[in-house]
C-alpha cells in the first residue's frame, strides 16, 4: 500500500518514512501542500499522512481540495493543536482521522491500519489463497504451516497480489504501486523479486507458479483450483517474526524519542500562538 507523507520538517519526514517503510508501506513524501497536490494528481495513494501547518497550501485547504476533486483515499491529519475546534475543522474538511503531536509511533501505525481497513469494504485481517496465508499485522507468511522468510519488497508484492487475487498486473502497475516514484527501477527488478518469491515457494512445498506469468500482460495469482501441489510440504516448523525486524523497530523507537523534544517545542510555540 502506498502512503504520501506531507510534512515540511525534513527530520520528522525522515522518521515517519522509516517507521512506515518498516511496516512494508511504500512511502512518498512532499514538503508543501502544492507539491503534494501535484503528486496526488498523478499517482494513486491509499492514504495521505498530512500535517496541518504547511507552506504554500496548508493541510486543511489541501484536504478540502482533495475531497472537492472526489479522491477517495484515507486522510490522517497531523496537528499540533488539540482543541475541539481544530479537530472539527480538519474533519469537516474531509479528513478521516487526526493525531495530535507529539504522538506515539504505535498509535500512529494503529490509526493508519484502522483507516486502511475502513477504506476497503473487502478488507481481510488475514489474507489467504489456498494453503498460503499472510498476516499483514504480524507480517507472518506461511504455506501449509511452513514459514516463508520474505524480504520487505517480496512481502509487499505478495500482499499486493493477495489483495487483488483475480487481477492481472503489468510491470508498470506493479512498479507504480510498490515503488516510490523517485526510486522506480526497471522491469528487471519486478522479474527478480518474482523469481525470488518462486524460489521460496519451492522450499516450502508450494507450487512455483503460484504467481504465474500471463504472457504479454504481466502476472497474477494462479487460480487455486487449477493448481496441483507436486511437491510435498516439509514438516511444519513455527513461524516467528524475524529478529532483525525487532531490532529495527527498537532503533526506530530510539530515533523517534530523540526528535520528541523538537516536536514538543513546536507544539509549545503553536499553543502560545493560538492563545
């Protein structure tokens, strides 16, 4: 899923991008409201993480413009002002939720997940395709109870296909949905990651063509009823979240704590200005 972070503080933007990327979201950033609007007009986003105080076009005005043009992505406002009036302005402008600075990163992720669930009428907490199972929250992936250890990009690709089970996707659509615009590679990157997924499918006894090539078009999940497991799955072993990920979360938490003082100072200034 793709999130656009709109924040003019470069340090906070960097931390938010790290936190969201660690959750396997594709993240793009804009430092002002007008730049964000230009991106929204070109690219599809699942959620906007939008600061209220922005140069050129403030967050409330951008929110109104987005809704006036009938864009349906979820909008989560970040505000340093916690009064009922400030919150009401954001919600009336079309935002779906708000979070007040300084905020806890676990709360931020929980609110984002809730909004993404709300925006998808067919949302499933656990995604399944036959014996394949993916949990977006714990980030565990199993096939017949066998754990698959996937890279962040492999996880994102597999989740994307599982959420769109019967659709065929071209290289360009996959690149647009799963890579940020400033880092978009060529088609070979997609082929390489699909090849890596197929190799990992084979190791746990899954059909290697679970993600099949539709020649001349792209890729799709092969209809489950057409697949025949030709490889016996190994004996089941527990699936646990990889330790490097836990270390990453700990490091992010430490970095975020360093910037809380800066955010607290911004909030204090805003509160003084509003009184």
